[in-house]
């Protein structure tokens, strides 16, 4: 899966489960039979690189915060023209307020970010004195949208 993720694809495993899933319990790995991988690719608008270049010229620092695989998100951000997209991290490793503050200073792309951690990243950027704008396309973005300026 990693080579496809590195090319900016989301990779879904299609599998058969030889059993009856029980709600609230994890599937038994020995009963999962992989059948195929499905690759999904994000289409990048032709104008995206020019838009991000304009923001950079205006002194706007871009961050990408996503619940997806950080390797995939980094590659999509790079193709979209976001400077520093190679500086990515798996946000599931962030635990303390200082972890979030350091990551917000050092990284451009964040993957595996939960809704609560999106809010914590926005809060960390604001504590550093930044005015933070946020866009999002789902309910998982609501906490961060409310936290942003």
C-alpha cells in the first residue's frame, strides 16, 4: 500500500470476512481475507498551484490538516504546489500541548488528525500569535472551524 500512498492515492482494502461481525468489537484478523485494493486519487484543480503561490507571495502560511495517511496528504499537497509539503507528520503521535505547539511550528502537512486534534492544532497556531483561517468540508472540521479566527 505504501508505494500507492506515496503517489498520493488513498488505498482501500476490499476484503471478505468469514464470520459474523459483532457490533462494538474488532474483527478477528484471521477471519479477514483480502481480495483487492481500490485506489482513489484526488484531482487537483489546474489553478491550485497559482492560488498557493499567490498566498505565499502575500505572506500567508498554509497548513494541511487531514484525517488521511500523512504520506498521501503530503504528496497531494506537493502536487497542489504547497511549499514545504515534504514536512509532514502523523498527528496521532501528538500527546501534549507542547507536542502540538512544536508540530504547528515545524510541519506543513498533518495526517491522521482527529477532529479534537484539528482544534488543538488551530489553538497552538493562535497561541503563537497567528491569525488562523480554516476551511473544511465535513462535520469532522466543525471544532477547528469554531476555534479559528
